[in-house]
C-alpha cells in the first residue's frame, strides 16, 4: 500500500482502511515510516485503520512495526505462528476509548472463543517465552526461502515479489493464464501453488513454503525450478 493510494481512497469516500502486515499473498512487510504515515492520514480524515498482523512473527531481514491511536485496531492471531488454524482464536489491541463498543460487538457476534481454544493459545504463549519455540522454526523458514524458494523462481526473471515476510512469495508468469499454469504445475511437476487470480493478481502465482519439512521443501523447489525454466523458455 502507498500513502498516495490511501489518500485517494479516503478522498473518494472510504471510511476504513484495512492493511495486512506482513502481506498475504505478497509477503511484503510495510516499512514503519509508511505505516505511520497511513495511520496519521486516517486520523486526519477521521477514518478507521484496521491492521491485520496475523503474520507478525514471520519477518526476515525486516522489522514488523505497529501503530496505535483512537482510530486504530490491531488484529493478532494464533493461527500461523502456533499452528492453531482450526482453533479460531486471536485477539485485538485497541484504544480504551472504543472498548465498550468493541465488547458490544463481540458479545453479539461470537461472545468468546471456545475454552479449549483459549487454553491451547495460553499453552502456546507459555511455551514460547522469548520466542524459544517459534524462533528457530521461523529462522529455518527464512533459510529455506533463501536457499530454495527464491532460487526456484529465478528463471522467471525480475518478476518475483517482496520476500521479507509471511510464508509466501509471489511471482509474475510469462503467461497470463495463471490458473492453467497452476493446473500444469500440479499435473506435470507435482507442485501445488495458488493462482494469482484467486488473490486479485492475475498472471501471478503464490508459492507457500510454510508447511514443509526441509527435505520436502528442497525437493519441491527443485521441481518448481525445472518448471519455471520450462515456462521461461516458452513452455
């Protein structure tokens, strides 16, 4: 996101801006200065800023920043860093001034997360004091990304997106029919990726490297690299 695009949206009547940081599907981390500028702009325009920080633990060579204010709501989740996707538990951080309204909305929509989910989340936090559990695992992801994922996408040229956060990398294809390419990758090369058109980015693919053991990631990326070379050659 850019400050200019945000201003244009707000001038056009938008009353709420939603950011995902780090991004999905892009994997991009929003620089602190830009994030603060967008937050300040939303404040000036009397608009809400909602920041989804689901992938906040997944940053590689970058810094994940937070902003706050009476118009800012930060979303956090236990789904990714702690592998609790199906447990549906997370939390919000917001200014105390909007607390009563936030609790009113929660009470009429969900009341609360299931007790078993809350206990699982608490156990995750207790097991990860100072990042002792997530730290080495996320470092291994960063290593896999640098050694294998980005290398596999090199044949596509300069169309590979930012790779400093989340568990994804997007890459531009030499062909527009991304859904057909995804089917071809699965059928001919045994590699599963997401078509960019499913994420509002036709002509791209999204590669996820968050759920593979190191050996499986290396093997999958070897097949992906072979496929990318074939695509780049007109295949």
